C-alpha cells in the first residue's frame, strides 16, 4: 500500500503485516537498532521503519534516496515524533544510490538545486512546494467547476499579440502556416470566443514571454489561469477574483496543512496566518488616481517616481499592499495609455475599466478588466495602438454578432503559489524553470 493509505487506515492496520515501497529520506542507527524515514511521495509525512542491524547489515551501507521495498508489522511507537512505525521483517533494495549523488551534500542552496532540477523534487522543501502547487491547481479547477464554468483549451500557437508588447517567441518556419506564428502570451482571446456562447469559461495553461528579465518574478514559460464572464462588468470581475483567491487559500490550508506548517518554518512570515487572512476575502479597493496620491504623499524614497499616467512599479505595488493596507488591494481605473487595447474605455475618456490585485511580498498577482464590447471604440483603440484591424477581424466580429458586456482576468499561477508558500523566487515554484540562459533538458 502507499504511505498515504497507511496513514489514513492506521487503526485497522495496527499489529498487522504491511508492505510499503519508497525512498530513504534519512537513516540512523544506534548499534543494535536502526531507523529509516521512508517516503514514497504520496504523503508529505513519511513512515518510520525500525530494523535490527544484525538482520540487515547491508542496509546500513546504502545512501539517501535508495529505493526500498519493506514488509513488516505496523506497531505503536514509543519514540518521539511519530505514533506508529513499521517493525521490518523483510527489506529489499530496489535501487541503490552511487557515491556521487549530489543531494548527499549538506549545503543545498536554491541556486545549487536549480542546476539539478531533475533531483530537487526529492528534497523536503521542494517536495512541499510542488505538493502545494498540485493542490492549488486542483483547488482552482474545483472552484470554477463548482460554478459551472466551461474549461477551454486555448491554443499555444498563435498569430496574435494579445498584449501588444511584442515580447513573443517566434517560430522559425513561416511556410508551415503561411504566416508568422508565435508562442502565446495569453489564453484570453480563446476564452473570449467561448464566453460569447457559453457565458462563463476559463482557460488554464502554459504561456510564454520572450522578456529578457532576470527578476525573481519573471520566467519565459509560466502558467496562466484566465476566466471570461459574459453579461458582467468590472465589479463582477473583482467579486470573482476575491471569491477565487479566498476559497483557494482555504482549500490549500485544509488540504496541505503539513506542507504549509513545514514551509512556515523556512520563512519570516506566518504562512498560516496569511492563508487564514486570504480565506476571509477581506481585500481593499482604491482607484489608480487614489493610489498615485497615496504614493506621492508617502514618506519613502522610491527608485521610480509615482506620477499619474505612468505604470505602477513593483516597489509601488508592494508599498500599497504591505505598508499602507497591509493586505491585498484592488487598484482600478488605470490610464488608457498604459493598458491593453481591449480594455473598456470609461466615461471620462481618460481611464479604462481595469484592475490589478496587489498582494504583500509579490506585487501584482491578478490583472483584469471589463472588455471593450463596443465595435467602434474597439476599432479606434486598435488603430491607436498601431494594430492592423484586418489581423483581428474575428475579434471584431465578436462585437458585431450578439456582443455582450463581459470581462475577465489573468492569474499568474506561479505568483499565487509563491504567495501561498512564502517562496520568494519564481524559479523555485516552477518544476522546470525556463529563464534567460537556463534551459535544462
């Protein structure tokens, strides 16, 4: 059975023979008796295996991460740290570990472990992080499934630059599609198409950005969750974001308790308190104009000056979330010049119905907007942005054939995982980080 099964059925299994398989997390001996912390990946908590050294002397010579098959009796434990353990009667070495195994070293910095991405999931820290990542992804799918959203698989290959930033990876073979193709930076357009026939939809998949950035928040390949809702305005978008974040935090707290408590010991913040706060959904809300006024009045020297009409920098975003509100805050109604062409123009003709959710320690976590559903205004904004409307004919068609008021947002999945785990570098929440100069296998 798996170790997870064993933990869930201990009352029925005490004093019975069990068989488990797994890898050695640690091995220690006290002359006649030795102890193995065995883990098979199905549970953050392993199982202690006790054996007589005289019976299995060869086991004392194996290294960490050796794969074992163990049979024995599950017994109540008299030692500290566990309530039950396996008294081994059979131990089979399934796969040994050679002496050059890099995880035997005591110094295992994040920088070093990034060079061996194929081995770092075996460590307790990354094991915890990637288990939380998996639970978090399921929680998001569950949230939208429970609300009747349709899950759409948007294309990875695209001819459109939805963000208009030009930071897209380009395919070398132009002849295959008879036009230039790129790796997508967003699944929004595909979701918008389906939202105009299925009302509430979401896409969740990999996106790519050819941005020459080495910050702790950027990667060349990352995952985005992007819902679109019809018959909805910006307020509906904000409510959806709030509910999604709060319910996801609650689910992770309930289903990754061991992992969160372990990760809590590695950070200077109280992760449990952070997730409990998020689960309440108590978020602040201000306009971009109000945010600029607060930043200009702040008794703090910023590297970049906060001025109306300029985008908020990470230092501005974190100051608002960490120092002023001390919790997540929605900033709304940004100047039209600094936001994407598809965002709905407000009545003041200066701002758009957009919002960013800023969180302590990260900055921007979610970016969303009410989409421009009016044909003429959308066409005008495309032309002002230097886009060729002929290349977006299908997007304009959506405004001609039964258009609705609608909106959506994009959640940077890795940033959410960073926020929930306390990990400060995006490279350490991606199973296989793809960043500038880094492409291991």
